[in-house]
């Protein structure tokens, strides 16, 4: 169950990252009328915070998770190498 939830969280996080990357290209940042009624509007900073913020948080959390996973694998490899060297 934990792996299923982690997989779902990863998919959701990747979606949010893609959405954050696309948002500046979807709206016309030079025309306030294009984002005035969006969530976080009427200011550009609010719109970008609401639409890009979750993607940035997801990228940070996924990065920390991958870093932790990678370090755990490296520690396991080192432990196996130490046992094999005896």
C-alpha cells in the first residue's frame, strides 16, 4: 500500500511540475487581462505563486526523496562490499 501511495504521489508531483513549467507559456505575462480571473489573480505574482508554487514544492520533495533513496542504496552497496571483503 505504501508503494502505491508513493507512486501516486510521484505521478501527482510530476504533473504539478509539468504544470508549473507550462504556466508562464500558457498565460500572456504582459497582458493582465489574460490572467486576471485565474486563481491567485489579479496580480501576476499571485497567479504564478498559486500555479507554480505546488510544482516547486513537489520538485523539492521528489528531489529529497530521490536523494535519500540514492544514499540508502549507496550505504547498502558499501555494506555488501565490506561483508564481501572480509
